[in-house]
C-alpha cells in the first residue's frame, strides 16, 4: 500500500478544511495528513487537541524516509513510511501536543457531496423534534 493510499491522507486540502474536518470529529488526538501549502513536496501531520489544531511538518529525506519536525530538543526519528511514522506517534510522550488516537479518514471519491450541506443553517426548521445542544 503506497503512502498516498492511506485513508488518513487527504492530499492538497487547505488549513481551513483540515481544521473543519478535525473539528467535526472533535476528539482529542484526532489526526490527518495533508500536503503542505507552503513547501512543495512536504506534508503536514495535523493533530486536534481541545479545539486547537497543531500542525507538524513531515519532511522526506533524499533516501525516501520520513521525519517529523517536532519541538526542539526532541531527537529526530526517521521512518520508512507514513504508516510507521503514525504508529510511532500513537505512543505517549513523543513530542507532540497529544498522541495520535483517531484517524480522520477521507471520504471516498465516489460519494457525491451531500446537497444538504449548503442549507445546513436551516436543517432543523421543518423538523418536529427540537434538539437542545448543551455546551460541553
């Protein structure tokens, strides 16, 4: 399985879309990988924790290995593939804001966008039940 086939790799989505997807999942430790908007060929590992999205840059070495730029003072580690990298950062205390726990999978290309999305402001207007959403 190639790195680009991974379900949590979302390709060239922008930061805003990324935050939207992670926010929708809404769980600490939710993560996805997207292409970097600033560096050609680099990727970003985006991790959600308490309504904040932390972004870590994934760089690829000349030999094709991956490394994650974490906080200074953390030993750089190299991985053969993204799956190995993700697996490693699922462990505690690896220099990330929080360990990786819930992958946010991209939806398959086949499924058409949900038409209701455009009118989501009005989705409860016709419904007879009234849903009270409590702040958490």
